[in-house]
C-alpha cells in the first residue's frame, strides 16, 4: 500500500471512530431514558395516593408514553444532511422512518385526549410541550395533597432528566457530523484508489488486488457514512421504536393495564 493509502486508512479510521461515538452516545441516551422511565412509573405508583389514584396513575404514565412517541417521531424527521434519497434499499434493509404528519396524531390519541392534543397544534416541539404538561400536572397533584413535597421533588427531578435526555438526543440529531470530515474521506479514497490502480497496472494480480483495495476503502467509508446519523431511520439506526415499545410494555404492566402491545420483532435481522 502506498503512503497515500496509509494516510487514507488512518483518516477513515478517525472518521469511523467519530461516527461510532455518535451512535454509541445515542444508544446511551436512550438507555438512560429507559432507566428513568421505569423510575418515574415506579415513583408514580408508590407516591400518588387518594380516591382517584388509579386514574391519575394511568394519566401520568400514559402521557409519558405519549412523550416517548412524540420524541421518536421527531428524531426520525429527515434532515438535509441525512440519507434521504441515497438510502440502502433492498428486501433485507427495512426503512424505519416515521410518517410524522399522518401517524403521530393517531398514535398520541391512544394516550392523551383530543383536547390535550389540540393544545399542542402549532407548537414547534410536541415532546417538549408534553413534558411541560406533565410537570404542571405533578404540581396540581401536589397542591391537591396526593403526595408530599419530598416525593414531588424526586418526580420533578425525573422530568428534568427526561428534558436532559431529549436535549442530548436532539443535539445529535440537529448537529451533523462535520461535513469537512465526511466529504474528505470519500474524495481521498477516490484519489488513492486511482493512484493505486495507475501505478500497479502492470502487475499480474493487479485487477484482484485493486478490486480488494477499492472494496475495502469504500466499505470503510460507507460504514462511517451510515453511522453518522443514528436517528435518520435506516437499518443502522439506534432502534428507538423498539426501545420505546419496550418501555411502554414495562410501564403499563406495572399497573396491570389491559391491551398491552407486543414487543417489536426483528425484520430480516433488524430492529426498528
């Protein structure tokens, strides 16, 4: 391999490490949301008391599931730097994009009322508004004496952590992998492949060696390219739909709810 090839390999290694860091951070963020969601539901079940305990418990947990739903839909909205027209398409590569305009409202109505949903129309960030409503309802329950100040502080801190998790996920979603790193890797690979082929054309094994080099470099570049945006809705994403469904199942089983949906199944080996 030429000096240029070594430089390109190092550059691709840097890019892929940085891309993987974005994906792994996204997975850790949603892992934190899983843990905090279980803590929130457990706190609601343990702390809220009174005659209408069951109704308030159901309302708070359902609104939390609505927040998870709104958040995953928002994270799956396409950005200009993501793979919109250049997705890897085949029978074995499912697309996990959510149809925000057509499906979000119908899904949210499974967990909140039409009146509440109407209040969010025209708002830029439905997930943020749901958390704001949740925080207000917790204050209402505190004022009505359904739990004490110390219990309220604990649940208030959990809502704050949900805001924090949402903000971290939005940071990854809304700030692309720096284009100078993303674009340079492709162009440097093209230059090195041309140089390698041009200088060694006279070798007997040149076609095979060159083909392997081309395949290796472009495979590395493509892996990094599709790991940059962990919420864009392709097979390589963090499976936030499956994670959100798992949270919903756990939380609704905590208060013995009915008609609980089944867990998501892999499609051709991929979770959505």
